[in-house]
C-alpha cells in the first residue's frame, strides 16, 4: 500500500492551504516565497486536484476512480466528486469530531473502532449512505484516547448533513451538497483537468 510521507506543513504551504482543514492547529513560521511567475491554467487545475487529494488523503488511482464514478452519476460531476469524498468513512469520523486529524480518523477505522449499522467496518474508503448509523464501538468509548480526543476537539462543529449525538453515535441525514462542504477547492477545475 502506498503512503504519502510528505511533511504536512510543507505540503500545505506549497498548495496555499490552511492546515486547519486537515485538523492540524500548527502554523508554519516560514514565509512563502514571493514568486512572480504566473501559473498556467493547467497548473491551476493540477493544484486544485492536488489540494483535494491531500485534504482527503486519497492517492491518484482511487481519486481517478472517484472521478469516474462521479461522472457516471446524475448531476454535476464536481459536486458529485466532493460528495463522494465527504461520504468516506474516515472523513465522517473526522467530521463527527471523534478524531483530531483525518489521519487519526483513518487509523481509528483501520483499528476497528468504528461500526456502521452495528457491524464493524475497517475500510477507510467505505462510502456511507443516507440513513446509515456510524458509531464508536462500546468497548472503545470509555478509553483514555477517546477522552483525550473529546478534550482536544471540543469546539469543532458537526456539519448539517450529519446528526451526531453525545454518546459517540451519528446518523447520516443526506449526501452533502456543495454549500455544506467547506473545503477551499474549485471542483470545476478538477473536472476540466480530467475531461481533457
């Protein structure tokens, strides 16, 4: 399995991205270089794709598969793509404020902390559907790790498309539309890049 080992703050700085979208509170002290070179249209499209891949922790081959699936769906391809990425199980765990970062959410799913409709699912790319009940396993709810996470993410809000309760249980109300997704990515540029 391929793993992206790029330093997070360095990658955020190169993409012009705020680390808070990944759940990281640190700020880089380095100043960005003032480049006078104009970025081409292709360069802008590529940067938007790299931002989306980096935020959701998806590599090129699965990202391409998400694009092709979104292209076959009804509606706008860009919105469908972001909706699919938001409905990944690791992203839902992060959005429910059960993990500090997206990488930690992925690890929790890998380590069988999470159940979907009462069954343990350890696949981070599992797509949840409206009506699914996502929950942290009973045995894991009272662990020190979950208490530490709850203290660390106390101020984070859960998006409107997820109905979360206090006992680490959430219900997916709907597939999120573009206005409910708060990431700074221009999905139309990604569609233009892949449709060439």
